[in-house]
């Protein structure tokens, strides 16, 4: 009786809506738009001060997308597409943030979003068949459906190094960069990490700083972006038949309209392979080089090694000091099994006299001290430390809402104790009316996220409307369906080379995180077909009440 009273009290003061959407990034914005059009009342709950998600938080120098911007855009409204023109092949963070603000204005979305509001807890109430969402600011929310559009790369990983608090200089995180920028001129700066954010920011930080010291644990493969205006060949392909171009992206493996290669490496001569590689290198296109060289590059160790060797040659040619070149050259993972990066002058930056690379494999960091960083052997006096140490990917933001309590008082973190279990990466057994956009078990981070986000949002909103129109109030996957999806995930992943790399795709970057490949590797097009088939077969694997 006590519990029931508390629940009804909270409901009394709670904001009542059909759907609560957590997050106002690419996904949350589109969700709010679609939900409103489908006749649902919805509220967006967003920790940040404005819309944008990834592009709100990541304001470090050099932050850009690395999927061509004409592909990394909303496609749901041709008029929106006509109303916006990207200035670059790979737009900068400020331009993408302006775009998302433009979208929010165009569809008047901000009026339904509560900013500076972090969701702290969510509880399914079996009696009322509603979720009760607790926030750190303002009224709780009572809703029929709870959708987490909280982002795959939105929970920055805390530093693993002791002593950060002792450091007397300035400390920044690339994923939480100050809005007013940072003046690095004349300063001794350290960047810790050599993932995508580091690789994008290091060349620009090196231009400003008196001295830059880069602390590297694992080298990454980086490819030249060759940024500039949107390339004419892709633009004319898009403009000559927009509908077909977008349809092909939706059916493709990675969410970018490239054909699937059928030629395998051993059918090509050395010269033919080199020619394909040089063309891909010159294109400055991540998806091109990941998918268009030869069909076995992502599934066969030998087919992959050929690409690795060709890229290693490029690194050796770009970096003058052989020892630095060797340290920058990856040897511990297949190309593509860890997220490769696009760069502008990354390798060449190490030829500057004011840049030092510290190879943490040889001299690990011992401590951060009041004056800088000391390794096994040296100490570095610093004014600024930049952590480019990445994210608790895919599950970090979901698990940060704690507890999420489903049927029978079970919490999501208990259900996921051995790693995330989902049906289609969208739903979890025991958690009715709960959805994740680009959740673990969906293609998400292995794809052009814009395409994957639109597919998830469309699927979820269409299902909610169909459910309502048929008079159902709850939807929940069965344990059997969820177990089957887990098997299918594993089967697909065994065809890839992801098992040979310790990465944020597998949870290896976060100490203590359960290991397992989190994204679905079967491809964007096949995944969409499966989601559609689930619907056409009468919501296969779901229980509706
Ligand atoms: P996000 O943009 O991460 O938005 C999630 C929002 O949820 C955030 O604003 C966060 O504050 C909010 N939130 C989370 N938890 C809570 C809570 N408990 N309460 C309230 N609010 C909460 N993808 C590509 O496809 N191509 C690219 O080129 C590309 N480049 C990237 C570059 C960087 C630097 C990063 C970090 C990511 C990049 N990505 C890229 C991935 C990118 O995250 C997605 O493309 C996309 O922006 C994700 O949108 P989203 O709405 O799903 O999540």
C-alpha cells in the first residue's frame, strides 16, 4: 500500500505525456517531430542547454563528421534537404550544430524539450502500465512509452590515471569542450589518447601550442580526409535522382550508397590492388576504403592484411622520424576492426619540431602530478592536459540512468550484468514500452548513423501508432526472441574480424566492462529487412497486450 501511495503521489505531480524521449540529438529531434505528426504528446528531456547531442558537446578544435555530409543528413523531408546546403565534404562541428538548430526551428521542436534536465531513474508501474521518469530538475514524467535516444558516444569515459585532481594546470575533455573555446597559444599541452577526437584535434592544437606532447596507448589507422567542397561526382549522383540515392543508402551495408564488392583480393594482381587502394586513398572517404577495395577485406585475415600493409607504407612515407613512424603504425588489430579515423595532416604533424609522441606501450604513465605527467623514465611539465580518451560506448548513457526498473522490479543493469541483451537492439524482454534508438544489437556505430537513426525512429513511431490504433497498450519482446537475436548477432560477428581487436565496440576501452561485440554486424540493409519482416509477420517475437 505504501508503494502504491508513493507511485500515485508522484503521478499526481508528474508531467503526463504519451511518450518521453531522452536526448535531443539527431535521434531525439527526429523522434519528437515524428511523434507529434503521429498524434502523440511527447516531451524531450535533455541534459544539455540546447539541441545537438554529439554536436553540442564535442566542440574541440577540428571536430567534424567523417561520413560525407551529404550522406550524414536527415532524409525524411525533401523540402528540408532543399532548404539546406552543406559547405564542405566533411562539415565542422559548428556547421552540423547549426544544421540541427535549423531543424529544431523549422519544426518548432524546442517547445517540447526540457533542457538542462537529466533523467536519473525510470520505473515501470505495472498497475498503470506507465513509466515514471525521475529527473534532476523539475517534475517527474509519467508516460506510456519511454524512449532512450541517449546516444552511442555520449558518456565520456572518466580518466583512468591517478592524480588528475593534483594537476595545477588546465584540464579539458574533448567530449565536453568549453563553449568559449580554449586559448592554447604559447602553452605546453598534452593530449592523452589517439582515437578519432585526438586525431582530428592534434594538428590544430600543434599549430597553437608552444609544445604538444601526445600520449599514445594504441595507434590507429588514419586516412586522409581530403576535405573541401562536397565532391561533384557524389553531388550529381544525389541531385540527379535523390530518391534512388537515398533508397540505396538505406539498403546498403554501411548506410552510404556504395555497391557491394564481389571481387576478392586473390583474384586481383598486386598492381590492380595497388591501383584500387591508391584510388581509395585519394578519394578521402572512410566508407569507400572500408568497403570498396575487395570483398574479403573485412572478413578474411589475409585480405585485410594487404590493406594494412598498404596503409603502413603511407604512414612510413608521411612521418620523417622512423622511430615515431613505427610507434604510430598499428600492428595489433585488423583494419576496420577498430574505428579507423579520417585526418587532416595528422601524420605530418609529427614532423613539426614542437610535437613529441610518447609511446605508452614502452613507457606507461606513472602519475599526473601538480606540474605535469610522469612516465616510467621521464616527466613532462605541462600547462594543459587534454583528455581525448573516448566514451563508454553504446551502453554508457543507458546504464547511467539507474535504475531502469522493468517488470517484477528487475533493473536493466542486473539483466545486462553479462552484457547487453536486446531484441533487434531496440527493445529488452521484461521492459515493456521501452525503446532504445541505435541501441546495442543494432548496426548503429558501424554505419552512417543518420540512416540508422531514421530507420529506428520510423520503425518505433510506426509501431506505436499501429499499436494504439489496434487498441493495445503494451509491447514487449519475448525472452525467446531476444535469445534468438543474441545468437544471430554472434553468428554474424563470427564472419567479421572484430573478435581480433580490443576496442570500444567490444567494451575493451572501459576497465571492468563486460566484453562482447555490441553493434550488429549484419549490415544496415539486411537489418532493415529483418525489422520490416518482424512487422509483416505480425510482430514476430513481440508480446502485445
Ligand atoms: P547524441 O547526439 O549523443 O545525443 C544524445 C543526447 O542525449 C545528448 O545530448 C545527451 O546529453 C543526452 N542524454 C544522454 N543521457 C541523458 C540523460 N540521462 N538525461 C538527459 N539527457 C541525456 N556518426 C556518423 O554517422 N558519422 C560521423 O561522421 C560521426 N562523427 C562523430 C564525431 C564525434 C566526435 C562523435 C562523438 C560522434 C560521431 N558520430 C558520427 C556518432 C554520433 O554520435 C551520431 O552520428 C549522432 O550524432 C548520434 O545522435 P543521437 O541523437 O543518437 O545521440
